[in-house]
């Protein structure tokens, strides 16, 4: 879990270096890809992270004019399920769209790793929004930084230079669109 959090912090502060380090971590000693265990990363790191970030919704009860217990519980459930379902939806969109963008062999594992780390960064943005009492415009614009992180991860995925635009549209829409679209939808349903 600490290495996972370290990778997220490095992706936030130095996206290019963060993706390079993840690239190095994914190679085995024999030169093949596949060292990162996605299932383990998902169950032992990603799910606890989004649960903790969603649970910070209860800190809003401490603020003046904050929600009551049921309102905070509703917000925590919305955040958790929007992040949880966004991962699966974005991985599905990547598996459908990336073969059209890529040329030749494509590693679907790398797609899942990228989506997992990008949604983890978004969950930390949710955490910041929950624990800071005032509404800051900076926090509202932090998801645009995730687009920059995605752009720097194009080499990690192996996107050809001429297809970067298509990749950015597809990846940004699938990751950010899924998270904020599902959050909006769940918020309206509850």
C-alpha cells in the first residue's frame, strides 16, 4: 500500500517520472512485461483507498451547516460507487477503444494500470474536497490536472505519436467522464 501511495504522489508531482518508474516496475528480469499484479493492486490498494476517501465525507458533519449523518452517508456511498464503477467502465472503454488507436500488439494490462492510478488521483481530489471546509476553485480544477497525467502516460501505454489526440479524447472522456458522470447521476437519483 505504501508503494502504491508513493506511486500516486510521484504521478501527481512528476507525472513523466511516475509513469517511467511504473514502466520499470512492470518489467521482469527476463525483459517481459507483467510484473505488476493488477488484481492485487486493485483489491489491496485501490479499493481501500477509495473506501477511505469516501469515508472522509463524514468529516463534513463537523463543519457548520454540514450534512447530518444520513446526508454524509449518502455522499460517501455516492463517492465510493462512482469511483468503483468508473474504474470498470473506463477499463471497458479502454479495451474497446485502444485497439483502434494502437497499431500492432497492445497490452490491456497497461490500460487497467493507467485507469487505476488516474482514478486513484481523482479519489484523492475527492478527499481534499471533503476535508477542506471552504469551497476552493483550485480543488474544482484539479481534475484537469488528471488530463495532464493521462497525457504524460501515453508513452507508458505505447500510443503512437500521431494518435495522441484520439487517445487523449478517449482516455479523458472515459476516466473523467465516468467519474463525474456517475457522481452526477447518483446524486440526482438519491
